[in-house]
């Protein structure tokens, strides 16, 4: 494998969108990562369309497309190049892409994308586990934790205007 082709995970993470409550990557971004034209990527998919059911790939509708365009910062020249509504690939669709794109770069990038999706899933799972543990503790020690949470809330709350300043107040010298 070509190690120098690896790209920063942040580059991949910044291209993962939540559309229809599903994490997806768009054909335009994938083509850029694979260093091919978007039409070439889509042609390869269309030649193998049976491998891409609706839960692997879908085309954004107009409202999703407009919302996506409004949420990202792209130049006017990039907007002008978006002549058609993009296709979105789910994690399963990305895995299937690895079977139809055989360049060494595509293989390396696809492996990295799959690893990034796995890391994201692990992070989300650990947050859910932590949230569940806190909820269980909260239910078990409801009264005691309630007092702790109230104290924490008071400490984090911004000071009110009526608070007195603490410290030594020096009187003005009389001259």
C-alpha cells in the first residue's frame, strides 16, 4: 500500500454529513478524496447499480440539497459546478465502493474512511455508555446527586449583580 496517500482523519470527518439521520459521504467529496472526477465515480457506480440498494446510496432531494449547500461554506465557482444533485453513500455504500474502485489510491482511502467510521461509532457508543451510567447513578442516588448537581450548577452559573465583592477594601487617604 502507498503510505504517502494517507490523509488526515479530520479531512474525512469534515466530509461526513448527517442526512436522513444517517452518516453519509457525498459523491463529490469521495471523488475528490479518490482523485477522480465525480462523473467517473458515478459511472462506476451506475455500471454496478445492483450493488447499491437504497440503504447503501441515495440521491439527495432538492430541500436536502439546498440545506446542505447553506450549511457548508463553498465558493460561487464550486456552487456553479454543482449542476446536479449529489448522491450520498452510507457506510455500507462506501464499503461496496471498495469492490468497484480498484486503484491503489481508492483502496487506501477507502480503508481509511472505513476506519474513521468505526472510530466515530466507538466514540458515539462510549458517550452513550457514559450517559447511561450517569443516569443509573442518578436514579440510584437521586437525592444525593441532586444536591451535587445543584451545587455544580451554582458554581457554573454567572454571578448575579447583587453579589458583594470579597476582599480587603482600602479607604482613600485623606490629604
